[in-house]
C-alpha cells in the first residue's frame, strides 16, 4: 500500500537524522544520496518530517506513526494518507481552524499537553502568551521581505500579477507564503529577505547623518542593511567571527548598492585593542549569538533536539561580548542588543547584568512577539553609555 511506503520512507529518514544539521540542510543531502526517491516521495517525506517535529515532545508515549498522524492533522489543511489511516474520524475536520483541531485532539488524547510542544516553557522571556506561542509551532511562519517605500506598490502589483498572495504589513514590509520563489520575479537588490520582527528592531537604531556605527556580529549583514536604509550617510564597520559569512555580506551589500564600509574578522570574546584601539562609535548593534529559540517555527526539529544547557552557554557568551565591545562606544551613545531568543536568560537577564556591571543605562527594551504576526519572536534593548563627569 502507498501509505505503508510513505511511513517506511518517513521512518528511514528519521532514523538517519541526528539533529546535528538543520533539517532543511539535511534533507537535500539525504535525497541526493537516495536517488530512488521520486519528487512525490521527497515532497511527502518533507511534509511528514516537519509535521512530526512540530508536535515537539507532546504525547511521548505514543508511537512515532501515531504522533506523526496527530502532527500532520494539526499542521496541514489537506489530507494525507497517514491521517486517513490512523485518524479516520478526523478526516472530515482537516479544514477547521487550529484551535478547533486542537480541541478535537484534546478530546481524543487526554494526555495531550500543549506545554510539552515547547518543553522549555519555564525559561521563557517576558509576558509571552503561552497558548499562542506554543500553538504557533504548528504553523510555518511567513516569508517576509523589506522593500523601499517608493517601490512597495509596484512590487506588490508585480507579485499579484504572478498570482502570489502578498500582504503589505507596512510601507516597507511585505508578507508572502513561505517558500515563495522570488529570484525570477523581482530584480536583485530590490528587496531584502528579512523577518518582520527583525525589521522591527530597526526602530531602536535611530541613527544620525555622519554617524559611525559598528555591526559587531554582522553575519550576512541584515541589520546593517536595515540601518543603512534608515540613514545611508553613515560610516560602517561590520565584523564577524566567520570569514565565510562576511563573503556573503559583500555580495548582499553589492546588490544593495553599499560600496563604502569597513570589514573585519574578529573574535569578540578576545581583546581586540590592537585592531580597534582607534575606533569610537556613535552606535553599536550587537545581534548576539543565541539559541535561536524564537525562530523554531522555521526549524521545529529544535523542539526535539535542543540541549537546555545551551541557554546558559549562550548567556555567558553574550555577557562576554558586551563586556569587550562597550569600551568602543562613545558616551551618550546607544548599544542595541538583539537576540532571536525567547529565553529570559538571554534577554532580560543579560540586560540586567549589563546595567549592573557596565556603564550603560537601559533606555527601552521589547520582547517582539512574532507569534502574533506569523513571524519570529525576538528581543531588542537600547542601552545608553553613561556620559563621563
């Protein structure tokens, strides 16, 4: 039977996957090594794996197959053979809302506890709506792009002409179905792929013309591109520990038309005075290394494979980086601290450590509740360096 074939394929891939690579990187490698799998096999296997992982650690005593069936029913709005086989009484309800489907599952499985979907709920940051946050993992977040306000209407029109559902969130932020292929539709450099919550952090930058800013954990440069869109007449330094991501940054900057910037490969947990001794900045962006726990709607396998000890490990790294960079910030100027974490130990606790131990005062901070907009959950704080007497 075809359904048995699909279950075997799901089990074989699951047995091969150890969580060391993100699932979206693992699967292409697996499929390349298993060329006997046709396009339909690959498509169903991908759907089943993501549906399975979106259930997190809920209903752990059930078999994999039954948990997959429950996850697929909750996450999808079209029927699968696996749901038809294992949950026949629910097949007529596949198009219901998520809350309605959750109610049906709770009626069938008294042991179902949505808190077990996200097993690290005790560590959560701020005033998160736990029900909304936990259930958000049953939905794939949207794809968001940032565009110039002057180009927004024409880009929306062009996407609509291609029958792509597009929603204008603001004059510069557009939401699209995840997986939308934009490369053949929109001109390179006319848009930036950037989560809605990440775009929102720009409200905390507040750059001035002729400022000198440092994006110290720049990765591929998304925050710098956002900063530049707010104020193009600034001097930029971008740095990262990884040379490879700085190479990607060069290409993104070229497409965005950014030609003048400084770039350095730096380990911010070390003393970099020999390299940075003459630098003084009007603003520093620290998009800190973190657990990424606010983005697991995009990588739901982390609900199963994350090691909770990493929360403290990242917190130590974050505090160490701040300690080493604050000396390069001018008095009266902002440090913008950002994570894509939902954990208090990486967010509010780090801010408290900063204000308790360093010459910085908290101006404002926010837990950006991406689950309200089918986006990532993030944290941002703007801290001002003390003016010396």
